[in-house]
């Protein structure tokens, strides 16, 4: 089996007015990967986010603001590199875990999914923590397999899988990206990660977003198991 290095890695994200966080996120990726990972930002900002991204050598793809999933879906299929990692551009996810994620892909996993709830996610608002635990239970019940964090923004994927599956969800894309591979028999592993408090404003309405995510989980689980 091929052993991938940081030269085979792309880190991709949707960015929507993340001026307060992007410097730190891209700086962390560069220092952890010695500047070797490709960075792709699908950007809908009207602040300085895209300029900062370009200064850091990131590929910036402009897109009108249509929601998380539209941005991340475009970002996921942009790189030619064989391993693609997603993150949010809000400084919540530990880029220092990139080597561990790559290592797990090298061990044979197709998807490595950051599990924020394992360590308690104290930095997450209580409402979100409760919601995320509930989504995980819902998905686990519908799939017959226990998962712990369906809505995490940090995952590593083998590139082919991203192109072999058709993705349909917007706010629920993160859950879809875990559920479809699992139910199709890909090797999926949840890896505990620490989670930090967000820098800058949230882009997600918790009630509306939460309802959309629950709907996506039910839809995707039913589609995969009953056509
Ligand atoms: N390009 C683009 N990016 C988006 C859009 N909506 C959200 N994003 C980005 O997607 C990522 C996730 O959004 P967040 O606001 O962090 O959503 P969240 O993680 O559910 O909420 P928090 O708990 O506040 O972090 C961030 O990097 C956003 O900038 C959009 O419409 N277009
Ligand atoms: Mg976030």
C-alpha cells in the first residue's frame, strides 16, 4: 500500500467572513505540514478572508454564500491530491492532529473522523453539545452501528471515495459524509480530538441548522438502506 506524506495531502474548507480566524488556521496547517499541504478555500466572504488566504498560498475558489455543504462539496473535489482533510476555518479544530489523521489513512482507513465529544467538548455551547450527542444517537439507531460525532468539521478522506459517492446535503453534509461511506462498507474510524472555542461569529443558526441536520440524517440513512 502507498504511504502518503504531507505532499499528498490537501486541507480544504468553506470560508465565510473568517477574518478573525483564518490567519491562525492557515498558519497552523503550514507549520504542522512544513508548508507541504495544499490548501483550498471555497470562499463567500465580503471581508479580507480571501486576501489573507491568497497571501498564505491557498487556492481560493469564489462562490456566493449558499451554506456549508455547497462550499465544502466544491472544496472536497477541487484537489488532485489523494488525501483530503476538511476543517472549519474558525480555529476550533486541532491542526496538530493532521499527522495522526494521515497516519490512520496510511494504516488503511478510508475515512478518519474527528470525534469532538470523546473528550467532553467543554468549549462547545451546551445546546450544540446536546444536539450533537442526539444526532449521533439518531444516526447510530438508524444505521445499527454506533457513531459518536456525526457533525464534526474535521475529517480525512481518500480522494476516490469523494468522487465515487454522490453528495446531496447542505447543512447536513458532514453527517452525510460519515453515514454514506459507513453504510457502503468503507473503513471508517472515529478519532478523538480536542475542540476549541470558535474565533469570530458562527455562520449557523442552531435551531434551523439542527432541524436540517436531523432531516439529512434520516434521509441519508433511509436512502442508503432502502434505496
Ligand atoms: N463559502 C462558504 N462557507 C461557509 C458558508 N457557511 C458556513 N461556511 C463555513 O463553513 C465552516 C463552518 O461554519 P461554522 O459557522 O463554523 O458552523 P459550525 O461549526 O456549525 O458552528 P460553530 O459552532 O459556531 O463553529 C466555517 O469555516 C464557515 O466559514 C457558506 O455559505 N459559504
Ligand atoms: Mg465551526
